[in-house]
C-alpha cells in the first residue's frame, strides 16, 4: 500500500530536499558533490522521502520558489507543494530548504526540511532537528514538534581547504634592507622585479547537515492566521542548539491557497 507521503514524493519529486538547496541548483542536484556529501544526502532523502526515482525528482526542479505548484500522483490524485529557501549570502551552500506539501486525497499535510547550517556542534554531538517555530517580533505564531523523519546531523564539507599564495603587499624594494641607505637607488633598480610571496592556509568550511519532516494537520488554523510577511524560522536541535533563519512572505501567502487550508 502506497503511503500518503510516497504519493506526494512520486508525483512532485523531492530532490530539492536531498540536494544542495544553497547552490544555484538549490537542493536540486548533487553536482560534483564529494562522495561523503552524496552519501549523507542519500540517507537524508531516503529518510524524508523514500522511494524517489530520478524521473520523479525532476518535476520539483522546475517549480518556482514561493509559488504553489501542482502535479499528479501515480494513482492520479492531485498533489500540491510550495518550496522555500533561506541561505547564507557569504556561503551559498549553507542554509535551509523547506517544502510545504499537501495531498488532500491521502490527507497528507506536512513540511519537509533540509538544512546545512554553520554550527558544527550539531553534527559533533550527533544531534537532530527536534522542533521548528515561526516567530514574529518575539511572538511564537506556529510551533512544530510532531516530527517523524529526523536524521542525525552529519558534518558536510561545503568548501575544501585551500592554500593561497600572493605577493607581499608591504614589500618596498626601495626601502629594503639591502646594503643600507647609500645603496638604495642601486638596489631599487636591481631588485624592483623581486617581490616575496606569502602563503596563507584557509581551512575547510563545514556545516551540520540533515533533515526532518513535520506534520501540519494539527496546526491548520495557526497557518491560516499567519501574517503575510517574512517570519523568523527558529530551529531547535536535540542538543539545545538554536539556528535562526527566515521563511519568506511569498511562501506564507501561497500556503493559504493549499487545498487543505481552503477547506473548512
């Protein structure tokens, strides 16, 4: 028997949940990802959205952000979704991707979360995303705790270590110490072509990577009452770490158009 979530996955595809939401492809494809990252992505996808095929994954890739889109399940049932992202401008591979999904025929209504966040203690502690809240000016408007697919966060490399070699910007051949003041002019012309180099090691950049799925069936009224503005998205992990991101106002406005929320 096909589960409600499988119907959703089979119709709209969830590659966006398992891939890198924070590159241009935004959680849509594992393009040249390290083997370890691909392995973790596969594990997260299998937990959050089991049974996804390559063909099924492709449909979500073309859907716009913060706009409701629809498709059809293998059984012919209509399915609906809205995808959203928030990412770190300084490191676009870090961020949070959400897919707000609705399969009315199967009574599946939930949000799927894929994250790659900078606090590496989450992965070091083997923690997982346990709660998620939407907050406006310090007031909690929506609290999600009914999760069913938490994955233990893993450390994921988003930027490899580098060694950068560049010329010393402070080197002045005229005032170099070769031969003292009386030889400055001669040394300047002799050594003006020379400039020492400096090597700088830049360590790798890692994130804590994982995902979860939250049920929305018990918070429909709270979602209907959400203000159509960008809200703080607070993520609480099992080790007590809190990550704060944002959910866009366009996504919130579109959520209220989902069939399950239109029905009373």
